[in-house]
């Protein structure tokens, strides 16, 4: 039986140059979970503005409105939110 190779785009995390994001511990963790670090451009705050707005929207429409009994419930709610956000 042959195995089909599935190619999917790499996952990237856009972040600013704060010490917590450029630390070796954080960068090592990203490598462990196979997420590519994608630092925003220096002196270009608009690059960070999009993600700041997304986080605010996520809080307003999901996190501030619901309580989750388990991490699995939160994970499913986040997947559902991402699907609606990206497809509507």
C-alpha cells in the first residue's frame, strides 16, 4: 500500500520583537511544535495592528461571553470561531 504525501502550508506565528517572543525558550518551543517564527517589521506597527484587532474580536465574541468546563471545550470553540471567521 502506497502512502500519499500531503503537503500543507507551514504554520507561522507573527509577533513583535518583545523579549518574551525572541527568547530562546519561546523560539525553541515554536520549533518543538513546528510553528515558524515570523517577527513583524521593526517600526511598522500596522503589521501588529491586524492581529491585535483579531484578538480583541476573539475576546468580545467568544472569550468574554462563555465559560468553558474543559480545555477541550475551549479548543473546539476556538476551532469553530476560526472556521466562521475565515469562511464568512
